[in-house]
């Protein structure tokens, strides 16, 4: 799929081949686009069916036919923000793979629609189990390429197989999220390189340390 102007991938529009009325497909697409636009502009708090009707031009009765409540519409719209199909790059080295993944993430944090919407999802997830599940699914999708690259590196022997890969992934991605949503400092190549070099050096340094049991590192 090709990224659109919001940093996401455009979903394929299904018509006659799937047996769906093209008019239904187009009205659904208009509603989902309007929903994403409103989420980007005002977050979850600014999203109502009335605003979606106004923005999309689709009747409220039609919207209710496809989405029985506000949460159902939010869930489908949010899951459109990323398709999670990307394979991790294979540059031949862990450093190369991780730098490519984090460089892409750094760009998306500036350009992608989900980077503006996600804070309101995180907030709503604290009180709404359905939104919490959406947040978890989005995070798993965003984390998948990095997790796959780390697993491949462990198989190649670049990092020990007993390393906590979830902790390494969090250490790599976390600083980018901190700069995007908290300090709001620039996320440039120098920052990405510093994170990659520091985290991977720390992983290898810790892996090389002998344990207290006969000088051999304990496996988990």
C-alpha cells in the first residue's frame, strides 16, 4: 500500500468484486475519512455523530446502520490509522535495521495522523476498556517491525537470546515518544543514532558481564 498525505496507508476500496454496492463503500469511506479528520483536529472529545454527519455529508441513519454507537466508529477509524503489514527492513545488521525503523518512526511522529490522535486515545483508554483494547492493538502494530528485527538479530547471534526484547524495544522507541509528546524537542537523525548506539551498546555490555554463578551469565 502507498502512504497518503497523513503518513498512513490507504486502504483498498472494495466494490463489485466483493459484491458490495459501490455507493455503500463510498459512503463508508467518507464517514471514516471525516472521523479521522475530526479526531486529528479535536481528539476523541470533539467527535460526535452530528459533526461526522456535517463533515461527511452522510445521513445519521446511514452511519448508525454501519456503526451502532460512537465507540464502534472510533474503533474502526483508529484501526485505519496503521495497517501493521510492514515487514522490518533487512539491512544485514541489527544497527542498520533498527536505525531504519526508528528513522521511519521519527518521520511518522511528525507527519502521521495517528501521532496527533494517540494522546487522546491514551487518555480515553484509562476509563474505557474498548478504547484500551484499540490502544493495545495499535501499539502492537507499531511495535511489530522492531520486535521482528530484534528477534532476527537474536537468531543471527548479534544479541544473546536471553535478552529481554520487550525492554530493549521500549528503550529504543521510548525516547522518540518522549520528545514527540513531552519535551517536544526535535527528533533528528543525530538523536536517532544516539539512541541506537547507546541502547545496543548497553545490551551488549550487559550480556558480556559474567553472572555471580561460576562466572557464567544466567539464562532466563
